[in-house]
């Protein structure tokens, strides 16, 4: 099996909190015309899984405490088969699990990795949603500004002369 | 030279019983008749015209109404329905006759011209008029005796009817020489010039003499009776017709050339003005290009934003955000790798030993042996673990790759974000530039006159082609003319030979020769009149005009020259030979000055000495221009009569003191009490005449404010 | 002389210079000017009252022609 065929999460469920379902739909272009640029400015994420992955990463980057009350209702928006071909993401999810559980062998337990991912997604989603509306511009540009700020805290620019203002 | 001595009018409109004496003699040639508006100025002008020229000279009214001669307030109950209108003008006519020896002799005669009309008044405004034949009396030693010659003929020889507007000038209407429609102006100027220069007479004479020559030739031919002679005579007459036709074609072509030339100038000026504002077609193309650019800009913006948004599903985003996790995971995997546990080599080794059938310790691993079964059990037990170790091995190397990638700033997500946002900015700027260009171009288009430049250019091209054709036509006609003239000489010579050979026809030959000689002189004279004389009138008009307006710095700055074209247009040109429009570029004073300059130039060049009687010549003029016009008119006229209002007189009093030989004032009884101070001694509407000049007022003519006008003094010696 | 004819006679005189009297008869130019003036006067009169103008003009031509013949003009 080649690396690009590798996907241990195929049958597993990708989930997001049900309370944010409308917003997830609003900011994703899954059922919208993906060709329109004005849609992109209002709905920066092409697919739900893109928003799901971004939520995971933002939660990790912010060092958020991963605590999701069990009563939180979630909704399966996709199966892990959606991750087919997303080699880097699969690698990163497993690396995340290794770091979180401090156990390399956790990679053998795909369900555990995805459960962890879902929990991180649930933690990070409200943050991402906040980033989309935080600012006076359209969601894409608000998100860009906040995301860049966050990344620069994680990975500061080696050259201080870089502008930190958002591009637009 | 004609000089009016005195005029007396009775019952001619407001002129119930009006007598005016005019100044004669060169020292003080000016007669000033001071009259305010509606005080009989124009009435006097028309009365004089009627006296000299009869009913034909009366103004034509709108709707075909006839011009009334009788006073408007004629009381039929007291005075009856029959009104006798009388005009009597005493004038002197001095002529220089040419003696047969070429010398000149001066003759002076004094005449009295009487013209009487009767108007029978009907109901309302209706009336019938009967105008008697005028009577012309010549002063002799025995007193005034009627002349035998038809007065109209004699009068016309002294002061032709066609020139009545030149000699009797209504200042306001005289502008018809330079205002009004192009054709009307041209016609008036043409008629005035042609009449005054005598061109009409000479052309008529030419026509009749040419006909006489043709008739004489035919008569000779009939007398001669010979075939050859007949043929040559007929050929000669035919050639004359063809020559006339060729000349006419040449003249027409030249005229068309002049007209087309003017048209091209006008079109080019229009084109130049339109192009300064902008070429509509070019601007429209620019607009379309800008709209295309905007559309391309829109696409570029859309595309660049989509690329930008794609960064949020790019694995680089996750990579950058999870950088610490990657390092930590790598650190956890590192010892396993160092120990050789990842990636796993145990399973491959066992599999390789099984295949070889020999263990690394040297024992046989052949199929069926306990050692073979042991190795298989080991393989089965550790499969899962080794799969996991394999994966961990991959993850270890992947983590190293990620760390490597993240160490390159250019590969980081933020760098990509900046790059793609710059592309969005560029695309937006491109779109904005296109939008600005659209706005600017639309504004420019709005300001461009709705002139179809393509159409104008086509018109210019057409006119230029026509011009070329007409030039060719003129050349062809000229060539034909020359050819025909040459042929005519040959035919004439041949015919002459035949005539010469027959003595009995010497009289006929002599008649023909006489007619030819007369024609030659007439033709030469016509060429001079049409050419040199017209240019002389034009130059003289220009000189007088520039003299008059030199005192107006604004007009003087823009006006370079006034001239009369061969097509009888009076044109004024400014700097760089740009033609000025009298209606727009000349002020009222200059337009009046131009008209008066034209009239004076014409009378001077034609050596016609006749009175210039001008009603309100200085209206709309002021200051120095007014004075210049006045001085020029006095200088160039043999007898000048000016009908002036107080406003026109203002600031020219010293000039009037210098040049006035006779003066009086007209006052209208109807102006009491609003304008006249004293009640008139008449109960009807009429003009009252008093001898007050421009510096005086009396009980008859005193108007409001006269008493306080520092330039006037009161006369107490006048009789009312 | 009519008001605008005087300057015409000057012009006629100038134009008559082109006629070579030697090829005509003595004092021919003066005769020509006289008859031409008569023609112009007829034309003037014709403007005011109708004349048989063509006949008059032709007569002037023949009168001038008569002078040529009387002067033994050879042609």
C-alpha cells in the first residue's frame, strides 16, 4: 500500500458540535457555488472537513484544554473516507495523538486518534467561528488576520521586517 | 454731384408742415438734425426717398400692408377724407462732362423736385392712393421751368434707385450689409457694388453690343449670299456662343471652387474644434477597451480570491499550526528510531530467513521443522506490532520532512498568504484602473460635442474631391476657351478675306469692326470693374474701417482686416487669417463702423458724389469709436446729413461744432408732457422744427433734464 | 453726365487705348468713346423707361461703322 492510499480512518465518523451546525454550513461552500469569489469571501472553507481540520489545528495552536462535556451533542458531517488522499493531514492527526497520549503505539488505534481529533475540533470550532467575525471585513479577511496572528505566535517570522498587517 | 438744398414736406405722416435746410459746400458739409426716438428721423428719411424715387421706395410692411403716407391722426370729420401729401426737394446737381477732346467741363444746375400724392381715406385704416407723376423744375434765369426730359430718367441718372439704401441709410437697417443671412447679405452688397460701379450698365451694354455684332454678321452673310461666307458667318456666331458657354462654365467652376474652398475651411474649423474636445469615435473605442479591461480585472480578482481562499484547506496551514506537536512527536519517536525499532526490521529478517531456510544461528528452517513453526509463530505474534512500527517509522521520517519544510520561511503558510494577497491587490488595482479609465472616458465623451467626426471628415473629403473636379473643369473650360478663341481668329480672318475681296461690303465690314471695337472696350472695362475696382472698394473699406475702430482696443486687438471677396461677401478676419463672425466677434459699434465704411468706400471709388443721409449712425457706439466714425464720415462725404439723438451727440459736441453747417431739432408733439417740458401750440400729432443745434434748447424742443444739462444753453429767440 | 458714369468714361478711355488708331481712322478712339457713351446713356434710360434698346445699340454700332467707311478705312 502506498503512502497516498493509507487511510486508517475510512469507516470512522468525523463529527462537529451540533450547536454550530448553521454556522458551519454558512462558512463552508460545500453546497454552494464554489466558483464564485464573493462566496469565497463570505465562506472561506470549501468543505466541512476543511473547517474541521482548521478547528483542530487552531485548538492545538492555542493550547486549549481539550475538555468537551459528554452531553455535547455532535453531528457526523462526514466519514473518515473523506480524508482519503489527505496524506499530510493523516500524518498530522497521528502525530498529534502520539504527542497528546505520549504513546507512539496509539497510532494502532485509529478510533482513538479520530476521537481525539473530534474533541479537538469541537474545542477549536468556536474559536475559528469567532475569528471569522472578529473584524470589520468580510469573513475571509477577518479569518486571515486572526489566523496569521495565531501562526506568528506559533512560528514567529525570522525576519522582523515582514508586515503583520493582513494583506488586503 | 448732387446736393440737397432744402426739403419741404406736407402731410407726410408726422411731417405735417416740415421744412429743413441742408448745409452745402465743402467747408462745413455736415447737417445735424437732432431728434429723439419717435421724433420723425426715420420718417424724414423715407420722405426723402419717396420724393426722389416714388412709391417703389416706400417700406414694405408685414402681411402685405401698404405704407400709409397720411398722418395717423387725420381728422376726417374736420378735414375731409382726401389728404394731399406733398414733397418738395430743392437740390443742385453738378456734373463734369467729358469733352470730345478729352477735357472736363463743370455744369451746375438747380432743380426743384415735386411729388404729390392723394390718399382717400376709407373706414378704419383703409385708404386708396393716387401718386401723380413727379414734376422737375430747373432753375433758369427766367425762374423755375419744367424740364422736358422724363424726371424719373433724369433723377435716376443723378441718383440711381438701386442705391437708395446706400445714400439714404437707416443706421439700424444698414447693418443688413453685414448681418442677415449669407445669401441676403451677398445679394445686397453685390447689387450695391455693381450698381454704383456701373457694372450693371456695362454688362447690359456688352450683351446688346454682342447681339448687334451677331445680327450684323448675319445681315452681312445674307447680303453676301456666298456659301463659304454663310458657313463662316454661321461658324463665327456659333463660336461666339460656344465661347460664351465656355466662359460661363469657367466662371461657374471658379465660383464653385471659391464656395467649396470656404466650405472646406468651415468644416476644418469645425473638425479642429471637435478634435480639441476629443474624437468621439476614438473615445468610444477607449471606453470599450477599458470595459474589457474591467471585465478582465473582475476575473483576475475572482480568480486571485479563490486561490487565496484555497490556503485554508492547504496542508501548510495545519503544518504551521501544529509545528510544536510535530517537534514533540518527533522527539518521542527519535529514541525508537535510534534503537532501530522503527521502522521494524525484525519481521523482514525472519521472512528472509524463512525463505532461505536457514536461521542466522545456522539451524535449518526447512518446512515442517519445529524451528520453521517457531519462526512462523513469532511472525504471527508480532505482525500487528510491526505494522504499527512500520507506520511509526513512516511518521518519524514524515515528521523530519515537516520540520525541514517549516525551517524554510518561504514555504511557510504566512509567506504564501502574503504572496497570494499581493496577487489579489494587484488584481483589484487593475480593476480599479479600468474603472477609473471608464469614468474619465465617459466624462470626456459627455463633453465631446455631438459632432460626427467621421461624417465631417467625409464631408471634407467630398468637398476636396469636388474642388479638384471644379479646378479641372475650370482648366478644361479655359483650354476650350483658348482653343475656341484661336479658332475664332482663324474663321474671322478667313471671313475678312472674303469681305475684303468685295468692296461693296465695306460698310458691312466697317459696321462689324465698329461693333467688335465697342465690345472689346466693354469687355476690358468689365474685367477691370470686376477685378481692380472691387479690390479698390475693398481696400478703401478696410482703410476706413480700421481707422474708425483704432480707438477700440478690444476690437482693434482681434480685427486685422475687412474685405470684400470676389463673391461679394464682406468678411472680417482676425489673427492668422481666422475669419471672424460679425454677429459674434464684432461689437455693435464695429458692425456699424463696418457698414458705414462700406458705404463711404463705395461712393468714393465710384466717384459718385451724392448726399449721405444717415439715421442714427452712432447708435450702440461710444467713446472714441463714435468720434472716429463721425470724423471719417465727414471727411469722406461730399454732403453729410446725420439724424442724431442726444445720446449720440454726447461727447461729440466739439466735432459737431467744427463741421456743422446747418442744424435743427425735431420734436414730436405727442411727447408732451412725458418728455417735452412745454405744451405744443398744436393739437395734432406732428413734428415741430426749431433751429436749435446740438448745444441749444428752446421752448419748442426743451425736454426734461435739458435745463440741468451743462452742455446745453437756452435759446429765447425762437418762434413757436 | 450721370452720377456713376463719369468714372466709367475714364475706364473706357483706358481700355480704348488697346485699339490701334493707325489700323482704323484718325480720331477713331474719340468717335468710339462718344458712341459708347451714347450706348451707356441709352442703357441708363432703359432702366427707367422701356426703350427699343437693341435697335438703339445696333444703330450706334452702324453709325460708328459709318465713320470708319467715311474715313476710307481699308480694314
